[in-house]
């Protein structure tokens, strides 16, 4: 997916400044959620970045995701500093950092509690409370271990 | 007052909650006969996914002495369906189907009790979850301290030996809420007090001093009301050559001996049992002295757990 051009979209979402090499996982997340109500094209590319050397970009064509819901939470966990834009009629409706779109409590198997003895490694669904948004700091709701993303 | 629905962490309890519990435990201890029927037709599930002699037997005693029954119990996974990989959630569902009014769970994983409280609508009492919490131990310790000194404030505590892995130091989350309490910490540097506790004490403007030099024992003991030792939790050291080497240096590095004790009466020495018979952090010559409080402390486990059951399962005010 290196250096491919990503087409402009009329209505949808753009996830810019994704951490390099997370684009594939963002694609998986978007696929999981965006196919629930039908098929919406997803494009992912990798580009040079002035600040970080490389970045990934993803676009979702035809669908707006709500903040604090499944896909948005998971993208924020994968790349909290990404920029999320909602596009309508080819214009940016609004723009936010991914960490701003994160629900206060998130359940996701995309990340693991760093405590190897935590019950989430055996049975409980990994669930985290957002302690601080920037830089992103999470707390496991079961073992109470805090960690930075 | 509203008592917490489940007992998961000592940090969930306010001083008012603890006062309520200690008052009831004191009454139960003084008049056990008056509470013999308070749990009649009520049933407790004792789900011990790892063994614990005292926690198990004291909860069982507490429930039966209140006239209640045990609906489901296992003392360890061996010989149960847990060996067939039955889940915690499924075990809890069965406990409910068997008519349990509450659950006591002990589990080797951190956070297992919080998870249990999430998947069942029954009250859950944490009988120890991994390296994480052991709130019923903390509460019986608070009872023992209050019983001896008549207060939980304006006391001086010395915590010694394994302060890193021992769960008893979680009691700091509560003791630091009271005015005038001061704390000494004495340990080998490899098992010093974790930073999170130091931050907590600082945030609550508590006075504390840490030492890694056993020569400070007499000075600390002379000033303290409570000297609280914790067994070196050797099972929690990394199973590496470096971990084993560190353990060799830690074991026996901090030992309270009778010769170190000051000539004063307002001191008790506490220790959550079991004590390591090969490498005790309290020498045997302290066993027979009036300051030796650990057996009395463990004995308080029954009235304090009776009070917990009365408050958590209901029945504190009689049938």
C-alpha cells in the first residue's frame, strides 16, 4: 500500500496521521464495523510525514461513524494522535484528534493489559478506563494497572 | 448508611464504612450467641480457585455460626470441573442456581473478583485476587488495630520485610485517610514499598520514612504502635537466575528479634499468616511475648467476616 494515492471522497471519513504501519489494522477495524450496514469502500495508504517520517492514511467512503462507538474507539486505541475528519459534499464537516473520540470506558481485544497476571488474559474481556487522553493513559478496570499508549 | 454491595478493594471503603463494620464486628465478637440465627435460610458459595487455609475456614465458620449454610464450595481447583476448564462465569452461574445469596471468591488472577462482580448479580466478597487485593485481611487488620488502641488515627506504623509483593500494604490506602498517622517502612531494597503507595501518602500529606538498613529497626520500633511484618513472597519473584539470586539476599535480611523490642507497652507486632517457618521475618523469640499479636489478629477473622456477611448479604438487623 506504499505511496498509493487515496481518492477524494464526497461523503465519509478520513483518518490522517495514523501511526505508521497501523493502517492494516485500521482497515480490519473499519471492515468489521463498516460492513454491518452494507459495503462501504475503505482505502488505506502510506505516505511521507514531515513530523514522523512516515504515516498511514485511511478513508471510509459513504459512512459516518459516531464518536465513542466501537470502530472509533478501536482506531483511537491503535493511533490516538491520528486526525479524524468527517466529510460531507466533499467538505470537512468537523475534525478531531482520535483521542478526543474515545469513550470513557472501552472494551477491545486490540490491546492487552500489560499485567501478565490479569484476569483479562484468561477470561474477562479487556476493558479499560481512560485516565488521561493526551498522552493516552488507560487503566484496566479489573486489575487497576495503569499504562500509556 | 449504604454499605458497599460487594467487598472488592479496601480503597472502596470510607472511614464511615469501616467504623460501621468494626462496631458490628465488636458486637458480634462480644455476643456471638445473639447472632446465631441471623443467616438462617441463607447460603454462601465459597469458590476458592486457589487454596487459602485461613480465609476459607474463617468464612465457613463465620457463615455457619450465623446460622447460614454453604451452597457450593471448593477449596482448590483440583478434583473439580475447573480442571475441565470451566470458566469463572459458568461457576458463578451455578452458584446462583444453587440458591447462593453471596459469593466469596479467591483466584490467582489479578482482577478476578472485580470480574466476578460484573458477571453475577450476587454480592461478591474478594477473598484475595492474585497479587492485587485482599480486602477482608485489611479489614480484620483494621479491627485488630482498633481493638487494641481504640482508634485508627494518630498512630505510628512500621511496615517491614516484603513491602513490594505483600498485599497487606494495601491497608495504607485506608490508614492514610485518618489524621495524624505516620509510617515507617523497612525492607531490603529489592522489595521496597512501590511508588504508587508513596505517591498516595504524599498526596494525602502523610509523614513517612523509608529505610533499607535493619539498624533502623530499634529507632522505628521505639516510635511505633504497630509493627507489621509481611512474609517474603518468594513465589512472586521472577523464576530466573537473577530472581533466585535476589531472593537469596532478601530472605532473612529484615528480621524482628526480641532483643530489638523497646521496653514499652503500647506496641503490637502483627503479621498476616502463614509465617514462613524457614525464613520468618519475626524471630521465634518474639512468639511468647505480649506484643506477639498475629494469632489474635487471625482469630479476629471470624467475627470480622461474620460482620461482613451480615452487612453484605443482609441480616445485620435480624430476621
